[in-house]
């Protein structure tokens, strides 16, 4: 049996407009982005002669939506594009770009009108920084939205009763490349020690997938007079807010504390496993993927940038345990979703499910990562 295909449907409170979309996740393939397409169904009686518009927007939000300090709004529109869909500016045939739109138009009748948007090349992907325990109610996010509304013109104040809002996501999958595996090594010299401590940290690859255990290799050659103990490894998620504040948030999303030690004159070579997984981070809806910024795009336009690193820490104790030094080393890596296998049957599955009576999703819960 073929899996059911979901068609997202949202109707305005006054029933004047309804939006139908076959998906809410749109993939940035680096060289192009999946276009946003769907169908709007209108009720000519409820419209009362007004026009119908569809808007695609990308917004950066820093703090609660209703938050305003000294007249400075913590919200910025990174991209807004509005198009009139009724009365149509062109024939439906010229505005219909996908097979799914054709099927929706055939199913929904004469009062259905298509819409189609292409993403500009410089927009960030969807991401949300969830609030900590002491920041209740706050939120920092890059969000995308499709909004349909009616009015005399597109610039007048939008009536909530006559509008529809659907949150969508712009996402990226792991690029196909042969990147060099991350490696970091350093030599540490201590006071009153003739020989140094040599530490090496490396990963088998640069990109790991969500849900995949992370293997970290540690090599320690302790020629110093210090004893090494309290060895720990962690995965840290670093979020740079590059709009407004340039704040940086660092959170440990996986940690392994060990009883391993490396006495003076000995060596250690060991592989450790870390689990940067959703199950170990209950306050997250999902760990965000690493941000991939194209060379020609300004970092400031991205709103927030997410990166990951493995951090190795240990304590070097001196003679009679009087002197203590913390030694640390880190390597960056990417955490992303794998690129899905191409599915030539997607449209056929959608068609069969829709003709039988598609499953409709009316919820408008934001499907953001964090």
C-alpha cells in the first residue's frame, strides 16, 4: 500500500479564503531552492468585491512577538513578497507550475487559484533558539510564513478574520562532498616539567547526521611530570545571533565524563562515543542543523548561525597535587540531515491518496528546529 500524502489546509475565520499546500518543508539545495507553491480557494460572496493576495515572508524575531523596548521592535522582515491571486493577473495556466497544483485545481473547482514563489538566493534557513529556564516566554528565531488575505489593496491593514497564515520551513540537507576529517593536536608545556604533554583529537568525518552517534578519537602522549585525569568530552552547540546584538549562546548537547587517567610517562589512545540526540535534550524540539552560508552571502542577513564542536578537557595535576592546570582542545563538525533518496513515486502516491480523500492538517504549529 502506498503511504498517505498530507495536504495542508487552512481556512480563514470568515470562510472567505482557504489555502492548500502539499508540503511545508522546502529544501535549499545550495544551487537552488524548492519553490513555494499552492492553491487558494475563495468565496466570492464573502469577499464582497475585495481582492485576494498571497504573501511569502522571512522574519527574524528576537524575544517575544509583543516585546518592544524603548520603541525598538525586536522583529525584522528579511524578505517579503506579495502577489495578487484574485482577480488573477494572468491565466491560470501561466500561473500553474507543478503537477500537484494542477490536481488541486481540478479537485477544488473554479474558485481555486494557484500561487507560486521562488526564494531569493541569500535567505537563511529556519531555526529557533528555544528559551532557557530563566528566559520564560522569550524566543529567538528565523521563521517563514505563507499568508493569504483579502483587501482593497495589499498595503491596507490585514483583517485577521479574512486572513490565513501557515508557517513553513526552509531546510538544508548534508551536501555531497569529500571533506577532510576534522583534526586538532597541540603540545602543552608545564612549569617545572622538562618534557611536554601532546594531545590529539580527531573525528572520522566532518558531517554527522541527526540521530547518529558521534565517534571521537583521543590520543594522549604524556611525557611531562604531570598526571592527567578528569578526562571529559562534550558536544557544544554554538549559536551566533548576528542581527541586533551579535550575542553568542553555547550549550552542551552531549557529554561524556570518564575515569580515564594518563599518569606521567604513559600514553592513551581511545575512541569515545557521544550522543547529540533529541532524547538527551528534552528541552529541544529538535537539534538545529549546522548553518551553511554561501560565499557571496553576507553573514548579517542570516539572522542566526548555528555550529557544533567537540571539546576535550582534562586536568593536569602537579607534584603533591598542589598545582592544577586545565587542558582543552576542540574540533568543529557539521550536524545535518542526510539528503533523502529521490522518490519518483511521490506524485503518484499523492494523486492516489488525494483522489481517495486526502488527509488534511489544520494545525498551525510551527515546525521549527532548535
